C-alpha cells in the first residue's frame, strides 16, 4: 500500500528527537539537552520540536483520513480505539516490569482513574507515577474532540482561521506562563496553547501544501507505525539507559510487542465488536 512519504518521515524524525532528548536529560548530555526560547512561554529543544512535529502530523493525518464527513460519535470512537488500547498495554508492561524489580508502584483509587483515562496532566500531575507519556494521550484526546470544529474553521476561513488560532496560542501561552504554576508546565499540554500546531497540520493538507511523493518502503512504514508505540514506552525504559544497547533493544522489543498485539489482536476485534467499517491504520493517527 502506497503512503505519503513526507508524513511517515516526519513521524520517524519526531520520535528520534523525543527519545534523544530524554536520553540527554537522563545523562545530562548538554548537546542533547539544550534549549532556547522565552521562559514560561516556549522553549525550542529536541524534544519540543519532536512534539510539535507530532502535533502537526496528527492534524494533517486526521484531515487526510477524514476528508468525508462522518458522525462525530463514530469519529471519536475510532480515535479512542486507536490510542487507548495501546496505552493500556504500555501500563500493563510497565507494572509487570516494576513487579519483576520488586518495587511495585503504590496507587490510590484516584491514581487508577487518572492512569486509565490518561488525564493526570489535567490534574496538574503531568504523566503520573506509571507512564509519564500519559500526558500526551490525555492532551491529544482533547485535540481529537475539537478536531471537527477546528477543521471546519480552517475549511471555511482558511488563512484567517489559522491566524486567529495562532493568536489564541500565543495569548494562551503568555497567560498560562504568567498566571499558572510553572511546575505543572501548562504551556505544553493545555490545548489552547498548542492549537496552532495542530491546526497547521490541518491547514497544510486542506491547501495541499505538502509533497505528494508516495512510498512503498516497508522499513519506513514500520518505523512510522512504531513511532506511537515507541513514544509510549521509551520513558519508562530509561532506567536502563546507562547501557544504550540494552536500552535500545528493550525499547524496540517492548514497543514492537505492543504494536503487534494492538494491530493483530486488539484492533480487528474492536472493529468487529463496534462495527466500525473503516478503522484507520496507524498512518491515519
């Protein structure tokens, strides 16, 4: 199956930037951990650039895969089915790993609720004690929920809508940077702070402002599809990052296992149970 090369490559670049940024933080490697920008507004770092790319590609992929109008409920169900089962698998793997190391994470009922829903970030707790990557799951879920509205704005008002959303993002970043405790990092996860990046992806596809080259490369296809699963599992595996080879192998095996389980077992069953006729593949996420 041919796919657009540009978005697959961008996913691969994005996850590479995010992973090396976290390795840099773990080992305090200045060249990987560098950042510049405006305090409590926007910092440019390898990880930050990676997340921005993910947001742009997410918006673009949604626009590509939802050119035809579908019901809002069906759209949301399809989105949730694509991200939450894999996320829950990551929680299970992480908890099993902590049990094997004989230091189980202590959870209270609220922890369980916030972990399952991935809404820790909206409680001011970033990613929580199990998988700190959960902040992105909760955050992108909200963006999915407002996607139809944003896409409609872009479709009907074009450049003016994009400019308006840029202003909203700038003002939101300034407001939350000034008024909210910097420790909770609201400028990174509050939807209005990052709505422009998401909308930019929608706009790029709406206006056809992207290379149309296609690819049938299986390695690129696999690496692109693995990017989401790598994002889920790479931070909890940083405890072995002192040995890059072991870390790399462990992260690849963990993410690939979740990828196979999700796409071979979970997704076909969800499609049958929920009667979703056109369940998109990871390239549409």
